[in-house]
């Protein structure tokens, strides 16, 4: 029978060595695809900053999707359409290569009844959602002479009725978050993978990826650029990235041609992101996985899925063994508590409560999994301690 006390060092080394093996076989990246999405272009946003942002992207034809909110409410709750200067600024770049416009909601009004969340579309009746999408699209189309096909829901919130309304109005693509609602649809999905603040980290992870062509969708707003220094730093960063041969600034046409953005791939990415949330970021990075980029169709083979699962199970095993080793160091003190019949009921209660939490909340983080693994290890330890020697 396996003796944990005698073989604990081997058991600790085994998952570490296995993870190092995954690290050695992790890097398969060929090209990193990059595209930017700017939200909240509206009557209320800063035109001066937006003009400078557009000029930065326009100079080198870098791809950018601009989410336009067609209407806003003033202080008297009057509905105000996009202003003349705002329209003129879009017209200046509208026909340039890699400049794309999207419908970013209707008025960006928060209809949420919960303090924790904000959204404009979730839980509204289908008729209301369809009305807002029809009016918003009609305004954008008639104003700019374009048939807008991209939808960006405010606060990345949408539901099944939103999908239905978008299909009904001939939209082709929705860009929201990776945790967004999904259903069988012909719509393409382009979820954001991070913000400007995440960009450097996203690229670092992507360079060591098992995904051959990781896709990074960067979301930002004009209000994030507080002064010209921010803009200058951003400009220099884009220039540096453009000089990197492994990084490709990809337009929508090329993206749709070379990357699968189907509902099926979106669902597979969602499932993978869930698994990636169950262990620390650094652990998966070693194995060549990250939640800071989007995965293409070729990344979802049986081998890749098993490789990811084994990396996760390997983490649980390591936490279990490390926890057991720590408990062994304090075995005398724990034995003293066991003699008072305190630990076993308390440990059992923790196991039950932790299990309920795990299975009732699918958004449990790596901290929850780590805690549960340690609790199971402790429970296993006290059972062994209670056995006659």
C-alpha cells in the first residue's frame, strides 16, 4: 500500500516534472492575430481624443472596429441623436482600409435591475430589443450609407432574444464577451479577450501558446486616454508591435477567411475558458494555454482537450500532496485535536459546504478549487491518522 509519508517527495516531484514536460512541448505558435475594438463612440464621447486615435490607426491602416451608439439621453431624459461633428469624423475614415463601424446598442442606457450588473438588452422583451436594433441600425445605415453588420452590446450583455433580433435584421457578427449567451445561430462571434492594459500580458502568453494562431481582440474606450502622453505611448506600442514579424494586425475580411468565428467554436472556447478558470494562470501558461486569447478550430482536437484536462488534474494532485505534506509536519498538534473529536466533524462539514459551493457556482475560481483540494487532502489525512498503527 502506498505510504504517503515515505513517498511524499516523489509524489510532489511527479506533477512538477509532468508540468515541465508540458512546458517543453507547449510552444507551437506561428502567427499572433491582433484586432482592436473601440466602444462608446457617441455624442457624449471626446471627439478630440477619438480623432487622434483614428489618425494613429489610419496612418498604417491598422484594423479597428468602432462601436457607435446612435442615440444618447441628456439630463432632461431627452433622446439625442449622434451629432454633426461626430458624423463628420466617422465620414473622414469610413472608406479607409480596415476601418469598420458597428452598432453599439441603442442609447447605452442601463436597464439592469441589479446593482452588480449593467446592461441595455438582457431580459428586455423581444419586441423592445428588436425595436431598438431596427431604429439603431436604421440610423447608422441612413447616416453613413453603409449596411452595418456588426453588433456590440453595451456592457457586453445580451440574451437569446438579442440573437433572434440580430438574425432577423441580417447582422453577421456579434462582438461581446467570452461569457456571453450562446445558441445555435448563423451569427459569427468575435468576443473580446482583454483590454489595452492586458495587451502586453496577452502577447506574452500567446508567444508560448499551443494555439498556432492565437487571436487577441483588444477592447478600449477613448476615455482611457487621459492626455496626449497616453496617446503617444499607445502610438509607440502599436509601432513596435507592427515591427514584430510574428504579430499580424488582421482585418475583418482576412479574419473571416482564415479564422473560424462560428457559434460552435465560440461554445468550445467558452468551455475551455471555464477549465482555464479552475487553476492559476501561471500553471496553464506553463502548459501553453491561456484565457487571454481566442482559440481557432484546430485547437480543439481530442489530444489537446485531454492535454488541458491532464494539466488541470495535475494541479489538483500537486495541491493535494503538498497539503498532505504540510499536515504531516503538524501531525502531533492535529492528533491532539483529533483526540478531542473536533477535527473530523469540522472537516466533514467543510467538505460538504465546499462541494455544494463547487457544484452550485460554475464560475468558481482557481482559489475555490485549490481550497477544495486542500480540504480533501486534510480529510484524507485525518482518516489515515485515525487508523490503528
